[in-house]
C-alpha cells in the first residue's frame, strides 16, 4: 500500500512540473495581435499592405480580372484578342485590330463605318496615388498607315478624361499617347489647362516605324494643388524623349492617379482620320509601379 502511494505521489509531482513548464514556455512566445469580433470571439487582426506595383503579360484567359477592368466606358472588345506572339519576343500579346475605314464609335455611328480599336479603364488593384510609372511594349503592323493620328494607352484619374470634356482641376485628367502623321509621337493630355480637346505635348519628340517593337515608359507625378509643378516624363526604348515639370493636373489633392486608360483608335472626329486598310497593333508586358 505504501509503495502504491509513493508511485502516485511521484506521478502527481511530474504532472504539476510539466504543466508549469508549458505555462512558462507559452508566456515566452511572440504576442498575437488580436481583436474581439462582434460575436465576442477573439480573432487575429489582418495584416495587409497595399500593393506598390503591378504587371501582366496576358498569360491568363481571365486577364481582365487581374486588370480590374471597369464595366463602364469600355468598347471595342470584338477588336481585342490575346494571341501567341508571332514575333517570338513575348509569350503572349494583346492584338488590337482596326478594320478598313474604321474610326471612333461616335464617327462610326454617324457615318455607318466600322469601329476600330478599343477602350477600357483598369484599376489594377492598386490604391490611387500621386505618382505612377507605366511601362508597356507595342508594335505596329508592317502595313500600318498612320494617316492623321490615333490614340495609345496612358494613365488617368477622375471622370473627365476624354471626348472633349475638359476637366476643371477637381474631376479628372489623362495622359494618353498619340501617333501622328508619319508616325510622330506625343503625349496627348486632358488637363484643366486644355482648350476644347486634349493638349498636344512635345509632338515629334520621337517617331514610330511600322513592324518593330517599342518600349514605352511614362512617369506622371501630380502637381501640388494650385501650382504648375506636375511632371510628365517619357522614355522610348530607354531614351528619355519628354521631360516636363510645369504641368497642372489638379487643384485639389483629393484627385489621384487611378490606373491605366487603355485607349487606342484612329481619330479624330471625322472620316479623314480613318485607316485605309485592315491594320493592327500588338501590345505586351504592361506594368505599373510607384516611383
């Protein structure tokens, strides 16, 4: 009987010692950031950080979801197709076609001709910011006739960004590119200082040639409200071709850069801008970062 009592005492002391050690170990562990849910349960607090960069090479069939394409103000999806890159430089490209005699939707409806190109706004899953850097590649088809000009993607913020709707400093801006006659390039910006339509910035600073790839990089830094100290910088194949630091984008710091204004078409507001034959532009490897 005395032997059994001794065994029970030893076992009990070991149990007490083990519990004490576990308690000490638990008190030395890292603290857990937690909060109490509406139901009274303790839950770990989510630790998330807003993304500082974004990129896409059209690898996924549902690429529009990654771009966070808005449902409004988009058109021309029938002219956009992701294909294997026939040049072999990239895995996949977004090919945008411009049928013969095609122009913008407004002119097409009026004149009974095809709509060429396409357009959409993309938020990219990034928070609005005061500065962004956009990068992408493009190639005009070998038979591309630049005619009088057309639009190419850029950045945007707010709602008044195109179509002759001049922003007032609080409600929008955009920094698309344009090709002009003979392939001359420019930034085509909608600003509160614009007159009737967009502002042509440094036209002819570079020149596109059909059939070859170009790397476009555009950096936009918004001005301090009320001051003309906003910046637009542009590089083509690594060479800086535009450097403007006197731009007025806004009169309030509530207006931010929101994402990509993917916009490309011939025009122009009449048939004199229309493409004389079927042509296309291939786009590849889009990315956005915060400088």
